[in-house]
C-alpha cells in the first residue's frame, strides 16, 4: 500500500490516480472527508490528518510500502510566517515517517533546492530534503520545474486587459512543467525500482516537455485562445510586490515571492541535470493551454 500526502491537490491527485491505474492499493491523506470523497470513489482509502499532526500521520503511514511527501500548499497568501508553516509540516512528516518505519519515500522538491539561500519557499523544500535524507529509507527527491498551473493566475488579466503581466525576463528559458506530470512521475518512482537506498538519496530533476520563455508562452496562449493581440508585459520587481500587497498577500509571502523572481531572473535558481528521457515530461504548453487555461478563460467570460 502506498500513501499520498496532499492527495486532493494538483500533484497528489495525479499520484493517486496513477497508482490506482497500476493496480496498487492507495491511502489518500487530506484535511477533510468531503474533499477526500472523490478519491474514495476512485478506489483509494482515505485518512483525515492535518499535515502538522505527527500522530495522525504516523497512523496513516503505518504499513506503507512507500509515501509521497509534500509540503502543502504552494503558498498561504496571508501567512505571517510561511517558512514556519513549512518547517512545522516537515518536522511532523519526518517524525511520522520515522516512527512508522517507512522504507521508501518520494518527496516533492523544486529546482533551486540545491541553494542555501535566496530561493523563497524553496528553502522549505530544501529543509524537507535534508530531514528526509536522515531517515532509514530509500529517498527520492523530485526537483520539479516551474508549474504551468502558475499561469492560471494570469487568466483575469488576459481576459480583462489582453496582457500577461509578470516579473520574469521575457526571453529567459524556464522549465515549465504540468503538475499532473509531476504526480505521474512521483507514482512511477514510488512503485518502480529505485537507485536510492538508506543514506544514499536520489535527486531527480523534472523538466517539462521543452523549456519556454514567457514570450514563447504568451505566443502559445495567443494562438490557442485566438487572441493574436495578446502581449507580455514585464513588471518590475517593485510593481510586482506592490500588486501582491494590494491583493492582500502578507509582507512575509511577498518577500518570498520577490526572492523567487530574483533567483530565477539571475539564474541562481536553475536546472542542473541535462534534459534526458528521465528528466523530460510529456505535457506540452499547447496541451496545457488548450485543456486547462482555455476552459478557465472561458469561465471568466460573462455568459
Ligand atoms: N508552483 C510551482 O511552480 C512549484 C514548483 C516546484 C515545486 N512546487 C511545490 O509544490 C508543492 C505544491 O504542490 P501541489 O500544487 O500539488 O499542492 P496544492 O494543490 O497547492 O495543495 C495541496 C493540498 O494542500 C492542502 N491545503 C490547501 N490550503 C492549505 C493550508 N492553508 N494549509 C494546509 N494545507 C492546505 C489542500 O488539501 P486538503 O485541503 O485536502 O488538506 C490541497 O489539496 C509545494 O510544496 C510547492 O513548493 C511548486
């Protein structure tokens, strides 16, 4: 039996689906029975646990062949101290994995987790890597690239203003990846053979189908959504931070997001492993925009 944390989320749901498709028993963890119900309907067993509750997690992990561990969620916009939230989750997860004696662990980490500073919330994922490396388990860290789903934050701006506005350099290639592909890769690592062993963790970077700059992404959105006039507007970091604050994002989280922007634009956060069959994932930006971005854009339109 495999256990999936963050199971109702973007990567977690894909891990559950892929493991079930391969015929493995799955225990899905979430905070509420209501949001876990669709996973039970799909064939998983559900466990309700807060991600900081080490006793509930240890119970949910007991008897597991392997566990998918993630620090949930992506951001809490109004958090006064998001790194403290991340550390509390990492502490609870690693203590629960240890007390349940789990032998196989796949973590969701990120590009940039090799760096000791200046990467915003990725430092919390680096902490997850360090803590799980100390477990008596075969541990694989999946360092995922930049989620295509981050583009969904642009739907309103594309709809209202015909622009994609972000603080990233327009021509900088970035490893855009679909969250579903991250989840599928995690399921394969959990249930498949591994090069990792206790004391010798494995790091696998996950790139998308191809690297893309923001300008290239905007060209694809323009073509697929039938908006030939769509433009990319690069925000300064100051403009970006001011927008975040206006949207109610806390000073702490705004600072972390600014760190991410600097780290990516400067190349401090960069992919380190070459693009190979192991590191490449299948979903193209054209598929993502057609299957996910376009329906979200249509849902914005007045009917
Ligand atoms: N965005 C990127 O470009 C990127 C790149 C690399 C790595 N990552 C990492 O990917 C992870 C996010 O993965 P994901 O997209 O699969 O997760 P997600 O969909 O954002 O969230 C996963 C689950 O977190 C729970 N959740 C929501 N709000 C919460 C809160 N305030 N406190 C505690 N739990 C909450 C929800 O589950 P329940 O309500 O069922 O508990 C949700 O289904 C993060 O660790 C992020 O750093 C992101």
